[in-house]
């Protein structure tokens, strides 16, 4: 069973994944919809691991 510390590590890793996607993009600004799409991309990639 994951501990509270495990969940915090997972949350930080997800934030880091999102940060990398945004940083590596050519865009300087994002809409709410685009950010949600980026989160969906992360979730889909994690499902395939």
C-alpha cells in the first residue's frame, strides 16, 4: 500500500512531466483547454507504461 510520502513523490513526478512538456513546447502561452490536453497526454503515457 502506498504511503503518503509515495503519493507526494508521484504528484511531484507528474508536475515535473507537465513542466517538461511545457518547456519543450514552442508556445509561450496556453489556454485552459491546452493545459488539460497536456495533462491528458501525461495520463495516457502513464497508462501505457
